[in-house]
C-alpha cells in the first residue's frame, strides 16, 4: 500500500475524532457564556460605562454556538456510522479493537495498549496493519 493510500484512509477515519474535538470546544464555549450570562446582575448602562460585553450579545453568541454545535453533531453522527461500518468489515478482532478505541472512543495509543494489555509497540503495529487492511466505504 502506498503512503498516499494510507494517508487517505487515515484522513477518512480521523474525521469523527476531529469533530469530537470541535464539539467539545463548542460545549466549553457555551458553558462559559452560560455562566457569564447567569452571573450578570441587573446593571444600568449609561454612555460612560465601559464594562464587558452586554448580556444580549452573549446570548446571541451562545445561540450561534448552539446552532453550530447542532450542525456539527449531525455531521459527526454520519461520520461515526461510516467509520464504524468500515471498521466492522475488518476480519481481525484485534484490528477492530484498536481502531474503534482510537477513532471512535478517542483513546490515545498508550491508553489502548493498557486497556488491551498489549505493549505500545504492538498496539502501534496493529494500528498500522489495521489501516492497511481497511476498505473505505465512501458513499
């Protein structure tokens, strides 16, 4: 298998994991804005006040983040289904275990090796072999 084929497969499989990071970022931003909105007391603004962002802007920003979050979640769910379908078509259960833990459960290689009781070197070997054996089901 050429390195371009390997990169293409890895890119396809990484889509879910990358979107999970985006989802977590948006959730954090929403949480922070929500806390800021809750902490805003009834403050009278006059032309000389130089406070933080008005709460109305924060509410609008929170709504925008929630819309973005909803849209990314829909795309991410589709990515997850596609990736799981590819992983489940592998015949070697060890390959399935490693790829699912890495690309779906978002474990790092060290966590996978501990969870599966493999050496880190063997876990990385299985990972690369699994990617070589996977067939992409691009719709």
